[in-house]
């Protein structure tokens, strides 16, 4: 090959580095040169030689990326279309360069340099992506590419894994359940620690029956970018029918409640529009796909998201509901979907304030009209008997009616009740609905809430609800009373007498007519008509039944009636301000209704009575003191559901009044003053024993076999500790152990609650961090001493220690205190050292030493520093383990100020030379022996408080697009330009350097 040809290839590579050069012309001219050559061997060698300069650069330099794109386009230009009829020899000749390049890349994919492996996978990815859809590759070559990428997809460096995963996108077979590419993708999605790798897999994995669940799980990824891309993939590649109802609801619920605004925006701009396009824009059909009866709140949130994207108010009116001239949906047309849409739209418009008043007037009628509409619908709901409830069809119909009724009741909150007449009519209708016997119990609480919301005077609210409760519990019913037998006999005798008198009068009348005494006959005729009326009246009375019916109030004690009354009572207590206290009417309800129902044989009645009692106790400390023992007994003796209700009431009471609630209990009056001094210590001891009993009971509940009771107790203790009502390292240790216990792995509510609590609690104040510090050693001892049969033996103690270090880090406080001589980590270091010295031969000493290396210890001289140095010297004298000795020596050097070790200086030198000569650094990485990174941890739980240096490259620090922590000082414009110029890599210098050397 001539020298001009050499310059031709090298010159093409030089020009390809510049972005402004036309790569198509470079490709055409170089291919022309290639086609003229008979012997392609020298061309191949020279081409590869120039390519190698770019392949040894790991950083994403613009010049290198331009060269990679040029090589890709040049190789793709040799592709032969399938429909072009050509001889096999010509096809082989055309594909010769492409096959040669692939062979070179496959031979180089196992290079020791991570830069070479990265560029190999990148080139394979770009080459396969540049080929047309109907391109053909030799089967053997395709298998070799597949095998190589399956190896590289498990590479140590994330960027290599990313490019390998992207390269396999066209090699996957979604229809094959045993496809190795799909298996590799699934493995990366579930186990890869780098978020960019998971994002790369999400972008290229093909949705199928096997992979859909894996893609769905990524919507719960810990990284915001991964969750966002998972929602985008589901929106663009997955049909709504491929998802189950539970998955659809979960996607909307978790996506719209995500902490990241970008994820919420993806739901609004991608997922919901994609689903609506598949359903021809029918919002009601979308609601039908969500089963709104079981996820009403999620459906409302979804509708609000759809409404927020509407461009005009007319779109809101046209898409969902059809109102008649009364601004109502006809009763026959009411469905779960359209009534929910109506309610959500009205709430959304009402939330706009004055901007939505005009539109709200078009959506809702006047209050009086809606009141009659609501009454007519709820009156049509027929209660089911026990036999009818066994019929699922009838039960589903009634449940649907109750759901529609619930949405109509919620619409009451959107009505304009400022007009006096409409408000009075609505109040009267709500009263009548509450008194109706066929009103479902599930709607009682909501009806009372809306009734109390309409009324303005507190006294009127209490009085009206009390009257409704009285009418429901003691309705006016017709009562039949038996008639006295003597009275009945007297009426019969009297009727007989009247009949005899009539017969005698008729006989006398005939005689008078015969004698022609007409005046006497007229008198007798009047007398006979009066006797006939009396006879008819007596006969009517005699024909009536033997019972007398009267209207009278009758007290009802059936479970359904009591449950309705207790529900109204609980809602009343909940809506009233606790600062108002207990009025006589409320006290009467407690005495006559709530307390007797606590011992009712029906569990539902007892549960609601306990809820009422606990809510009422929040209004009065005296009432709480009076019934505290009763609540404690219920938490231990009744059914699980009722125990949980009592426990919630107890926790609420402790949150409101604290553990010293018994101190406010009025002492009994005493007649002799000298006895006060003896009674006061006894009273105080009794209070302390009660408090200890409560804490002991709560601690025992943490070991309960009832999952709900255990979770409720843990959540209650977390609230008490976060609010400062309890400061107990022992209880905190129990909560940490419960969080790590494998038994609670499936209890998502418990895990989520404790996970959030521990972070917020430790960050709140220094005193909380000191409590965490005190609970460290008890927690670790429990784990170390756990028997093999205990689930705690499976807990990773290193991870637990790391958690405590993170929670007690001084920089983690929301409001860090001023500079202090002794930090929490300093105190923790002393505790750990003393624990090591207790038994230096114990197996946990190694972990304790590791924990010491994670702490942010103050290196300034002082008493605490001196004490810690003495302890460390004692440990050095007694500990024989090499690892422990090395860690302690390093810590001693830090405390004494000798931190300029040889390894650190070498590391700094490498960092300084990183930007000056990237090629040299790459070469150093290739030749330097790799050491195991023992103390390295994941980015989610960083070991050191300082930023990880670039030299300590790990799986997490080698991300491609992960944003770095912004610097505290903003660089100047001149510094920015200098740094930008410094990062512009030019391969020409490397080429010239090798040419001069040769």
C-alpha cells in the first residue's frame, strides 16, 4: 500500500474528530479508496491502527465520539440490502470489511483496559443499530456477538454494561421464554446497583408476558430517573389491557403521589394521554378500567390530573357527563363512573376559587333542588336481608347504589349553602335521611359530617345530632293495647238494650198510627232514628279488634341501630373542637349510649363504642383518666380489631397529654392534713407503676403474632418518640431490630413507617442522635447473641452498624448546632472502644473496628480526643488481628494529625495528573495491579461523610449521566472556559507522538 493511501486513512480520522466536517463525504471518499484496492489487508491494518487511538480513551470526549460515529457510518456503508440481487461472491466482498471489523472487536472485548472494553461494546452497539431492519449477518458471527455481549453485560464497570445491554437490543427474542438476552436483562433490572444500567435495560427490553412484571417493578425503583423511564416505557410500549386492574391502580396511585415532580409530570404528559388515546379519549371508559368502587380516591386524583391538562373549560364539560335542564344526571343514568366524574370535576372547579364560580354554576343546581334529588335517590336504596345478602348479584347492586349515594353526599360540600332557604331545606333533608331506617350504615358518618359542616353554631350541631340519635334509637311506633273484657261486655249489653228499645218504639209507633195520634207518632219516629244511630255506633265498636293501637316511643337495642347511633356520635366527637370540652349533652350520650355499648356482645358495636370513647377522651382529661384503665384492659382482652382501636385511642391520648396524664387526675379530698405527706408518695408511685405498665405492654405488643397489632404499636411508638413524649434507647433498639427482622419482610406498612421515622427522628435534634447512639450497643449485642434458630441471626450486622453511623452523623442534622467540642460520633467512638476492650478476642471486634473507620471523629486536640487516643493505644496493645490493627493505626494517625501517608500522596498525584495526560492515566490503570476494595460500600449508604474521590472508582462512581453534587463555590467564567478547553481531547497528539517515537 502506498504512502498516499496511509495519509488518506489517517487524514480521514483527523478530519473526523472535528464536528463541523461532513462525515458523509469522508465516508464516500474513503470507501472510494477502499473499492479501488485489490488487496484490502493493508487498509484493514491501517484502519484498525487509527481506530485504536480512540479506543483507549475512556472519557466521553467530543473528538473521540466523532471518530466512533465516523467508523460506524463507514462500516455501515458496506451493508448490502437484502432485496438487491447480487452474487454471493460480491456479497462476501462487500461484507468483508464489516466482518473484519466485527472480528477485531470481538477479539478485543476481553481486554484488561476498561476503556477498550467500553469502546468495543459501544462500537458493537452503534454498528448493530446502524444496520437496516432487514440486514443479514452471518449466523456464526451473530452468535459470537451475542456471547461476547452476554459476558460484557456482567462487566465491573457500569458504562461497559450499559453499552453491552444496548448492543443486545436487536438480539433478544421476546417470544422465547429461554432467551439468554431476556434473562440477562431481567437479572440486570433486579440486581444491578447502578441506576444508569437499569435505565439502559429499560430503554431496550421488549415488553412481553415474562418481562412486563419486571418493567412494572421498576416504577418503584429508588432512583427518580429509573422510575420516570419505567413509566415512559409502559406508556409507549404497553397496552392498557395488558395490565391488570391492580397494576393500573397502583401505577396511578404511586405515580401521582411520587415525591419527584418529574415522575408526576410523566404520568400527566405520557401515561394518561397514551391510555386515553387507546380508549378514544373516553374518560369514563378509563374509569371503568380502574374499578372506581374500590379505588375512589386514586380515581379522583387521576381525574384531577386529567383536568389540570385541559386547555379550556368546555373540554371539561364535553368529555364526561351529561346534565339535564335541572343540572342533574337523571337517576336512571347514574353510574359509578359518571357520578365520580361529576364529583371530581365539581371539587376541582371549586378548588379554583373565584375563577371557577361561573363553571360551577353550570355543574350544580341550587341547594334545595339537589336536596330533593339526594333524598329521592337514597330513599330508593332497599336494605337486604341475610338471605338476600347471600345472592352476589343483589349484593353488588346494593353496593353500587351505596357508592353512588356516597358520591352524591360528597357533592353537598360543593353546593352554595349561603342562601338561607336552600340551607334550611338541605339540613331538613339530611335529618330526614339520617332518621330513615333504610339508610345504609356506611353512609351515616358522611351524612353527619356534611350536616355539621352546614350548621354554624356548635351548640346547634350538638343538639341536632343528639336529637337525631334519639329519634333513631327511640322511634315512634304504633303500640297495641288489649281491651278490658268488662268494658266489652257492658257494650254488648248496652247494644242489646238499644235493640229492645227500638223494637218497643216501633211497636208503639204502629199503635199511634192506628189511633191516628200523629204528633205522638212523629216524636217516636225521631226517637227511633236516634236509637238506630246509637245501635250502629255500638255495633261498629263491637266489630273492632280486641286491641287498641297507640303511637309511642320504643327503645331499640339491635346491633344495626346501635351501630348507626354510635357512628353519628363518633363523627360528632371528631368534628367538634377538643378545646370546647365535654358539654352535658355529650356527657349524656357517653353515659347512655357509649359506655353500655362497650360491653355489647356484637363485635362491630363494641369496636365503634371504643372509637367513640377514645375520641371523647380527647375532649376531657378527666374523662380520659376515668376510662384509661378500661382502654388498657380492652387492648389486652378483646378481639384483634377492637384491641387495635383501643390501642389507637391510647396512643392518641399519650400524644395529646403525654405520659404524665395521671398527674392531672384529681386527688380524693382528705380531712386530715398530716396524712397528705404519706398519701402523696403512694399516689406518685402508683402513677409511675401505671406508666411503666403501659410501656411494658407496648413493648410486648411488638412481639405480637397479630401483624396488624404489631404494626400499629410500632407506628404509635414511632409517633410518641418523634413528638418527644418518649425518650427510650431500649424502645428505639426494639424498633430497629423490628425493622431488620426478616419476619416483617412482607409487612410493607411497618417497613415504610419505621424507615421514614428513623431518618426523620435522627435528623431532628442532637438529643435524638444521642438516643440513637445509646441504642447502638444494645442493638448490636442482641444481634451478636441471637441464637441460630432466631430470625435475627440472618440480619447483616455490618449494615446495621452502617445505619447507626449514618443516623448519628453530625452533618445529617436539619439544623446543625454550633461548633462543639464533642460530637455524637466522638461519644460513639468511646463507647465502641470500651466495648472492644471488654473482650478483644470476640468475633465482633472486627466489625467494631470497621465501624470506627466510618465515624467522623473530631481531630482537634481536647479532652475527648486524648481519651480516645488512650483507648486506641490500649486496643493496639491487646488486639492481634491484622485488619483491626491497621484500622486502629490509621485512626491514631488521623487523631495525631499525621494524615500525609504515602498512599494518600500517590493518590493525590494521580488525581493531579488526570487532566494533564489522560492516555498516561489509562496506561497506569492497565498496568497497576488491582486490589480488593474491602471497605467500599454502596452509594445509598456512604461510609465517609466526604465525597468519594475519583481514584476510588467503584460501580457507583462510574456512572455516565448521574448528576454530581454541585460545588459550594461557583467558578468564574474564565475558570469554566479553561476547564472546557482542557477537556477537549485531541487524538492528533497521540498519533504524532507514536509517529515520532517510531
